[in-house]
C-alpha cells in the first residue's frame, strides 16, 4: 500500500515538472532564444549634417520591427582602412568621424537585429567640413622665441591631436636630413591654451617643419618655416639709469594724489615718491640683491581729509628708466626684501606692467601711454598656505622669482617681443593692498640686446 502511494506521488511530481518545462520552454533553467533568418528592412536617412572631419547622419529605423539592436555606419578612409561607428537602436543619429579634406565621401549604413541579421545597405554621400588637424595647420603661425620658436594654432573644438616638429639633422657624415624630433612632440586637446614653445635651439637660422596627426591616424601636410631664435643675455645694470621726465620725488611719506600725482600740463600720472636718495628707483639697478633698498610710497587721494574713511590709496606706482641699449626682453627677476615679513606679504609687488618705447617716439615724455607699447603684465604666485610657507616657496620668492615675458604675460593687449630702449615700470598691486608703499631690492632683466 505504501509502495503504491510512493509511485503515485512520484508520477504527480514528474507530470508537474514536465508541465513547468513546457510552460517556460527552458532546459535546466536556461531560456531558449528564438532566432530568425529574416533580415530587417533598410534604414531611412533623413538628414546629413557636415561636421569638422565628419558627418552627422540622422536616420529612421524600419517601422514595425522591435528586434533591431544596433546601427552601423562605415566608410573607407584615405589609408584604405574601413572605419566603423555603431549606435544602439535608441539613437536617431550617428556621428561618423576621422575624415579629412572636402571631397564627397560615401557612407554605408545597415541595421542589425537580435538574431544577427543585417539589413541591405543604405548609401549616403556628403562632403565633410575641414578636419580639426587641417584647421589647426591652416591657422598655425610660427615666430621666433628666446632660444627657440613659438607656435600658435586653433582648436576650438578641443580635439585630440599631436603636433610633430621636424628639423634638419646630420644623420650620417655629409648628409643632412629633415627628420622628426620625437622629444619635441606636442600633445594637446585644449581649446584655450593653443600655443607652445619649442626649445632649446641656438641663435642661428634653422629650418623647421610642423605637421599634425589625429587619433584616427590622419596626418596633415607639413608647414615649413625658416626661423632664427632670439639670443638671450643679462642686461648690464650699470647701464640702466633712472630718468626724471615724469617728475619723481623724494619724501619720507605718502603724498596727496591731486597735488603730486598728476602732471597738470600733460595729465600723465607722475612717477612715484621714494623714501629718500638711498631708497630711490636707481637702487633697483645696482647689483645688490639683499638688504633694504628701493622704497616708494603710494599716492593717496584726499590725503588731507581729517576722516581716514575718505582717503583712497592709489595702487598704481610708476618708475621710468633709460636702458641705454635696445632690448627685446625674455624674462625678468625680482629680488624682494629678504626679511620674512616681506615674503608673500606687505609691500612686495604682486602685479606689475612693463611699458617700452624707443627714440623714434618724440612724444615719449609728453604722452603716456600714447606711443608707448605695453610689453606685458605679470602676476606673482601665491603660496599654498600663507601662514605656513614651505622652504621651496621661500627660496622661490627670495631668489628665483622669475617672470617669462611672453609665456607669463596675462594681458592680451600686450606685445611682449617689442624691441625698446626706455622702460616705464608700473607697479599695480602689492601683496598687502593696504600697505602704503612698495619695496624691491633688485630688478634683473634678460633678453636679446641690440645696441
């Protein structure tokens, strides 16, 4: 009796299992995928938008087919390679990239369903816009720099590419070849910082070549230029002399801007007031890098007003010099007062401008800016933590505070490579704006000196 009941229960269990298998169409818990051999209908192209180095193709999937999984667009590039771009069924467009030139290009589009069936090909022909590397090369300019060359280009879309530098080199005796220098390759994807300096090269004319490659393997034509890099020398401080054409004064304190700050005949702001002869502008050019030398007081508007709240400190302070030579500056170094109370603090200059002119400017002492040229504007660095300076930050500020004339200029209206003889230094901001004076020990200059 028990055996019969056991067999009956077993039969019921087996029947239930068979019914479950039949309902789910599965085997050992794995669903069986239904497949089809029927290919989907073709894609319909609605619009083609030319892009820089590509085509944006808008399409519609065949109606009534929920099994389509992806769309593939392909073309053959100039190297004979097939380029493919894939999007899912949820996209309505595909961006096909890696093209160069402005010739018509044929792109083939297909859709693929969940069974792997491919539709017939839809061909679209269109002309792309110039590629990013072609735009970069067309916009590229090359000019001399100190110890090398400066190159500028456009990359408004922030595309990835590499700029390759070629120079003449003697690879074997008696044979000069024009070859790429891999150590000078510039890799960029920046849309803002689109310039670079290639160094070092001697002061002699040299043949340079520049070509650009992108991530698709395209390479542009080569821009050829013959450039003579600028040489660099230390400007002899003994020849630099302070001049008095803008009425500098010596007085141990701040002076009223309305009375002393403006020349009533020209309307030009006068040079500043120094604390005394031993602190005068000339002390910035005497070779002494330590100590307590130049000290110049800022002008104050409404200085005589009994209410201090009405007094306004003028941050701009001018000093004027005759270099007694023509110079194209490459860099300057500022040596501040070395006391710790001036390190990134107090009266040490933080922002300044350099103005220049030459003997051809007959109105140089009666008009400013007038025909004076803004050479550059520069901003000092800030320490990470002003209350806890590192030894490296202290050493930099006191011994290596250097400003590259072209690279670190922050004013787009400046002309850093201008050759000049007369210099007007405009101190614009001290590390503590409320400090009533500026201090500098030595202002050291380097550049291409042309007598």
